[in-house]
């Protein structure tokens, strides 16, 4: 029998778990298992990983680790695809492991495969066939094997924020022969969507509790003053634990609040620099040759081991040892070592490196520092302070970007992991914490104003201002920039939309960007900048339509799109001074592929809707009375000779809000429209295209709305343009006056700027 047991709070959960003959309790992670053991020490509690491993051992089987699968599958894959790039393998491998979480039945994925590139599909089929032939048991196959074991007893699944399709199948099969309960918070269930995983187990709506608005104590902090506040706070609240409101808080985040007699634990990669050194050495060996044999590499690694041992460099010794182990597996299938093999060795060494944690060593522990991941089933005997700052990152969650057709195909097979559901868990946990009368929330002002997640949480409370007694005085810090700035005016010969926008955002940002022309970004770096990603995405979309110029109304060609993405991406990497890890390459490539796919699909739909006959990219503005230069991202001309224009943006934040557009705080589109209208073009539609989200159409103006905006705005746009140009040409001192905080993010002097003033303790 299978039952979903709903609970409203930790106390409610504990009361439902206290039975005379308690079943085995299965948790998703060691952290949750430890927290539950502290609350219910009498229960037998185990992680799902240990539980499946024990059952496999009883069946005479061992689960293959991710690193083992990757090194073997990469060597097999290289045999079938000798000329493909590492990024293709990584994308195929990650998609392969994700698809196996949905189903182990390959036939069910037929619809999904129709949406993929042919090489990706063939790669996945090679991986799948190899696992079946070699009878390797990966994580997902282990769940099926567990159901074949006869050593089961009644069990509870507790603390799961996501269950994959294969895990749900396992739970259902197990429940046919024994009692299986899945515990789930009722408030989260009540806000979950119909396709979320828990709804695959139960459609029974738990009784919704009446929401009561309860008071919570909140102290609003100035930006960047969290550490100062905490110093004062712990002087008068010495018994409080501290929750850092972020899901990825590292060592730097915990040190924000470092205090004597405090405890925290955080992971750290102590082998990263040694791995980088080793991989750099191996790549150097390939500088003058395309490949060398696995035997030659093994002998080279042996020599390096001896050298590092003699010098006492034991971390280098460890990563060399890990590389030799990975090489032994890889060389079972491939005798030659090339750049692809080195890429794989780098990833495997990283996966197999020892997991290290930093902890504070104190004889007397007075308080603990936690992050959001440690909040599940926390023993709440001690009062808690919650710190929310912009640097902690908030409630970020990974969510794979899939096309609508892909999502539809997978949704028919199993539940898709959703970042929104993960936030509901965080919200539930924070509501429980903030509902406690002793809890105090310390939140930065800009987080309170701009973070929609915190707004969603705090709308459930009667927020009561708390004065911590920490006084601030406005104190002007040393002015570094003004003495170095030359006095104007500076005559500008030409203007562009982006140039005018920079001045509107902040005069001092304009000065250092367009007069001093500072660029503080290093030539050699480990990631692509937002501007570089945007330029590559623009180029790919333009190149795609250039290829299909003869028939711009046909459906998207996945093979062509994939080929252009690979070509443009690799050409840029080969000519730039970027030093990207394979993970960063894969992340950047995946963004480029999915964002450009979104852009192409949107444009194809618009072409058919508007009966477009001509589509152009990077169209120069041409002659105009304001001497405005620049180019329009995308210009389309319909059969009735009407013009539609689009400006591509990578995210909604880059495009701005509708209010900013209507109030001329964002004027890029208006500049283009002003020039086109002056040249006699009839405008049909215009707007920003958010490449990351096709559903974000709030800044695309069409039909009546477009004409209404144009009629009421173009005269005012001309005034704004003329006034801004005059101010630039006559201004003597370009003072810092940012329109809002976000315009400072990409300013070349952001670190040294007063931004209109600051405050010191």
C-alpha cells in the first residue's frame, strides 16, 4: 500500500513519525538524514544511496559511479565519433543521464529524440546500448534492481524535494508488497503544479490551513553592512544561531559572519590548482603532436609522480594517481591520447578528487552558521537570526532549458524537475522559521526592494521594524575618481543609441566608457562575458537566416542550427584568449544553442504571422538629422511594405521593464523607431526579444498598442535625444548619478565610485 502523508510543520511531522514499530526511514541526503537522527534518534534512518547500495550488494551487484561511466562511455563514443568536439560528448552524456532518470524504456523517448540533433541521438543510443550489453548498473538502473530484492520491510520516504520518474516507479512497485509512506509538506503540495512529481503519487488535496498573518521582526540593513551589523547583533544576542539565506554559500559567505566560538562547515576544492597544473602539463605535450599513446602518457605520469613525491608535493601526487586510474580505464578502449582524452581526464580527476570540508575548530561552540540546505528538519531549540544579502545569492536553482516540444515529450513520461517547486520548499521552511516569535530577519535594503522571492515570503507576515541600536552616519569616503577626471566639455562627433543610454544611466559611467574608454576586463579569462555571449547569439541567428534565405518560412532545421552553433562557437574560442574549462564551455555552448533556438523559432513564427518577405540583421541606421549611428539587430519587411524591428536581449533584466521603455529611461528602441519614421517607413511592430524566455512578451508591441505608443511618443523621443546630446556636448564635470543600482554592474569604475554617497559605521 502506498500513502502520501501530509504534514504542516516539523512538530506535526514528528508526531506522525512516532510509532511503536517504525519502518525504515529513507532520506535523499546525509545532511537530511543527520538532522532527522537528531530529532528522532530511536529510528533507523538511511540515505537512499546507502539503501540502494546495500540491496545491490545483496544481489551481487555494484553501482557504477558517474566518473566510471563517463570515462568508459567517452572512450567508446570516440570510436564512433572521432571528429566531434568534446562539447558534443558532454552534452550527449548529460542528456543521457537525465533521460534515464525519466525512464529505462528507450522506446518511450522516441518523440523526444525527434527534437534532437542526429549526432546527439546517435550518441545517446551508443551509451544506452553499451550499458545494456555490459550490464552496468547506473544510479537509475539501481532503483529498478532494488525492486528485485526480497529483503524489504515497511518504509518511509522523508525529505525528498524531487523524485524522478524511475524513483516513482520504484516506490509504486515496492508498495505492492509492503507499506510505503511518502511524507510531504501540505503547504507545498497546495501550491504545486499538476505536473510536479508529488501529484504523480497523490491527487488527494490536503486540508488547507487558514492563513494567519503573524508578526515577524525585521531589521533593514544598508548595502554591504551585514558584517558590521552582525558584530553588534551577537553582542546582545549571543545565544542565536545564524541562517545565511542562500543555497550556495561558500567559504567567503560564511566568513562574512565569522565570529569566535561559532561553528560552520563548507566544502572546498583543495585540488583544483593541482589539477589545473597537471592538465596544463599534459596539454603542453600535445602542442607539437596531434596525439601520443596511452603507454607514453602512463610513463610520463610515473615520472611526474616520482618528482612530486621527492618534493613532498602530495596533492599533486594524488591528482597524478587519479589521472593514472582514469587513463587505465580509458586505454581499455582507446590507445591514442588526444585533446579529447585530456578533456575527459580533467573532468574525471575533478569528480574523483577527495571531498574536503572546512570546519571551525573551537573548544566551546556557542552558535552555528547554516545555509538554506541545512534548514530541513533543523532542531529549532535555539533562536535563529536570518541574514539576507545580495552577495549570498538567494534561492537559485538549476533548471535545464528545453524547448516546448521537448518539455511536452518528457512530461508524458515522468515529472520534470522544476526550480519553482524547489522555491516552494524554501518558502515553506522560511515561513516556519520566521513564524517563530524569537526569529529576527536581517535583510539588505536592496534585497527587500528588488528580490521577488523575499516579497513572496514576507507577504505572509506583519513586518515589524526592529531597531538593533546600530547607528550610522553618512560619511564621504575618499574620492578617487574626480581628481583623475579631465574637465570638459568633450565634443562628440557621432552618437549611438547605446551611447545615449549610457549617459542617461549615469554621466560618470559615460565618461569612463566613451571618453576615457576604459576596459577593465582582462584579455585572458576563464569565462565568456555577457556581451560576448550576446554577440555570438546575434551572429548565429543572422547566419541561420542567411543560410535559409531562399525559404524563410520553413520550419527550423535542427541540423543546420546545430552546425552553425558549433562553427561560430569554436571559431570564436580559437581566436580569443579565453581559457575555458570543459564545464564552462558546455555551459556557454548550451546557453548559445538554446537561446538562439528560441530566437529563430520566434522569428519564424513572426515571419508567417506578418507575411514577411525580407529579413535583415545588423541594419545600419543611415542618414538622419541627429547624426545617430548604429545598427538595428533585426529588421523585417512585410508584403505590404510595413517594417517590424526587434532588439535581441539575453534576459529580461537586460531589456528592462515596460515602465522604463514607456518613460524613455530605456531609449534604444525609440532611437531606431525615430530614425525609421523620419526616413518615411511605416512601422508595424517593434520590441525587445528576450532570448532566454519566449513567453516573456511584455516588451513586444504590436497592432493597436504599437501604433498608440508611436503616436504619443516619437515627438517626446526626439526631445529626449536632442536634450541628451546637448547635455553630453556641454557637460564639464561628469558626476556619478546612477539612474538605479543595476546600471552600475558593468561600469568600468564600479569598485571605486561613490554612487552618490555611502555610509560608514
